């Protein structure tokens, strides 16, 4: 089974919280700019966008998203399902598709045991512990607050007052509220408040029914029943849960405070829609009288009071005084709601340019600008690119085992390509956390990466063909003699082939090699050589790559020195040594 990088829930939470913070600032700005043109209901509705943003763990990438401009990094490559550590099945698949080499000019290091890439889910345990402490502390506080109110209310008997109960039923019928509502009079609340949503109880401060007229009681009932009609208690529990999750974000606290303020304004507006226009002033006087006679309600997620914040009194009175039953501004509000949703309830879209689309695929390293070779028939280095993630895997040409494997996420901005290393095996673990920038260009099936602030200059070919088949070495068995062309043309060289091994002697008596080899049916055909013995100890164990052709009894070989990762592109490739042999 393949191993995958896990999504870190804390990092995902941080990203969601940051995106929600951007939306909160936009909502506050919109409310300020359109404060006289947005109805209370729409002011409150804008906060529902923030709730939706915080509820959604992942959102759909879109070209309309504001976060395309902010360029927030991806949290984890696991969102694309990329494997992050090789196992036998992955290695076999890589070898089957592979025809690439390392960009470094040195030989591959000894093969270590392949280790599992670090799991992203455990990268920041201290951050998870810190978040847990805050979330548990806030949860405990809210549980105690709710339990305290619930216990006090449970001890109170329902209010049995015929005229008051009839007035409540009249208000329920008028507003179309069919949920049974129990009246409870208690000194434990500072102002009228609705408690609970499954079996709602309307809590009235002691003495309120005696000190307020039936008309004033009607206004209070209409307001509190508005909370039932709007499902505000249920919404209160939801935002409380989100506040626990995002307790570390001060903008979330500000947003939910303003949401409760706007909730009361929306309830006032709903209540006023059931009274005559000339009663607006009387309704406002009732709110003021509540403040003077009692006070504000206690705060708890299960409560929705008529007066929750003295500081909003002026704002509420102004809204009440200016309230009119009208749909003016509806089109503007709906357009604003839709626009904010489109740009903030979506996520940054992976670069959607033609260049980004062409990047996706499997690539094989074939050299550097000006030194481009052929894809090797065995072993090599593969680069796998998806919309947001990348990985590079180096295999050993002798046995196909994975030498190293690392990768992470990348960003593409115009022609600038940036790689972030987020996982690696033992051989390249020092790369984790590093970032490399490149200029990128794709021409046909060739990908060129030129390092910005780093020395890497890489040319990759798209992998589009199956693995080449091995060729039978029978045709080149025996002894061959000939000359090296070009700068080393003096003297006779010999090439003695027995089975899958050969011995080479150059014109210089101090130059000789013993090696194992494999032939491959490519165009031109390839010769993969592993040095087993020679006068230069550093060459022993290295791999050399060459091309060859056998025509009319003449064997032509062109190859680079051992350790050079480039396969010559032609028999006259710059830097390659070329030999022409005749069979003896």
C-alpha cells in the first residue's frame, strides 16, 4: 500500500481561519460603506458567509477566488493524493516508466534503506497541544455557563397567567410560530430571553408582566418569537462551536460579536414588520424601558435576549425610528452577497495558464541547456508534476532501486516556478523546508528549468513511451579493434566482448576498463556500462552511458565518461568520445 502525506488538521484550520479573516474584513467594510442601504436582515446575512467559510474544511478552486491574488500556500500535497515515500510497488512503477538520470554529475551514492517520508499530521505537535488547551478551556467555560442557566431554569415552574399566555399565543399565531413555547418568570435573567431551541422557554425577569403593559409585552413577545422564526438559538450553537475551533483568531471573536448585534437588529426589523408604522416609536420606547428597568441578558450560546448589549442601544433606536417596510436595496444586497460568496467561498485555483497545464505529467532529466542528451534506457531521475505538487525520484541503473525520493508543493506565477520541499527520504532529508526558484519554459516535449538564485540548469523530456526492451548482445561478441576519432585519434584501441562483460584498452596503455553492460533497443541504440575495474579508483562502480550502431561490420560507439549522467544525443555530440571498431 502506498504511503501518503496526511493533511495536518491544525494547518488546515489555520488556513481556513486566515481566509475567514479576509472575509470578515470585507464584510465589515461592506457594512460600513453601505450602512444606510443594507437592511438589518441583509447585514446579518452577510455574516452567514463567514459561518459557511468556517464550516467548509475545503473549498472548490475557482478563477474568481480572491485568494488567487493573495497566493496562500497549499497546506499539504496529500490533497492531490501524491505518494510521498517509495515502496516496492512504487519503485517498480517508477522503474517501468523511467528513462531519466540525475542532474548532478557525480555517481549515485550507495543505496540506503528507503524510509517513509515524515507524516505531516505530526509535524507540529506543540501547535496542536496549544490549540487543544485553548479549545478545551473555552468549551469548559461555555458548558459551565449553559449548565448553570439550565439548572436554574429547570427549577422554575412555568408562568400560568391567562391574559399573558393568551397574548403570547396571539403573537405566535400572528407570526406563524407553531413551536410550543413555555413562559418562565425568573430573577436569574436581566432581560427577556429565549432559552433553548428544541423546547424553547421564554424567560421573563421577575416583575416584568406587572410593570409592562399588554402592548409592551406584545412587542417583547414579537421580538423573542422572531428568534424562534429565524432559528437564532440553533445558529448560536453553531457559531459557538466555530468560535471554539477558531478561539485563537481575534477577528472571529469580533465577527461573532457583530453577528449577535446584527441578529438583534434583524429581530427588531422582523418584529416591526408585524406592527403598524405608527407603533415604531412605542416599540423603541419599550426597548429603552427594558434597559432602564432591568438590564442586559446573560450571555450563553443557548440564550437570545431582547437586550444583550447596552452599547448597541443607539444603533437599535436609530434603526427602529427609520424602519420602513420596503424592498429597496434588495438587488444591491443580493449582488453583494453573491459577489462576496464567489470570491471568498472558493479557493485559489492552481495556475490555469497553458504553461501550467503543460507542466502536468512525468518528466525525465536529459541534461542542461546546450548539453541535452537522450532519455536513458534504464535508471535515472523522474519528475512527477500534478496541479500543485511535485516529486523527484532517482533510481539506480544497475538494479532499479530507489536512491532518493523527495518533493512537495509548487507555485507557478507567469514563468516563475517555485518548489517547496516538504518530504524526502534519508539521502536528501536535508532538503526538507527549502525552496528553489526557477524560470520555466516548455517547448514541445522539453521542459527547461533555469535556477534563480541557485546553480541548477535542467532540461527534462516528457515521458511518453514505454520502457525500451533489452537488445541481444550476440551481434557484438568477440574482439574489435579500431581508432578513436576527434581529439584522441592516435593509436589503436581494442574492445573485447564476452557475454555481458567487456574489456576496453585505449591507445594509451594506462587507459583500460573492465565493465558489465546492457544493450537497449532505442533510436539510436543505447549501451549502459557499469565499471567494475580500471586504473582510476573513483570510476569503479560508476555508470557510463553511450550510444552505438552496428552497420556493415563496423561498430561505432559514442559515450560520455563514467559518472556523467547524460546520454549522448548523437555520435558527434560535444564532449562525447567516439570510437569506430572493426571485428577481428
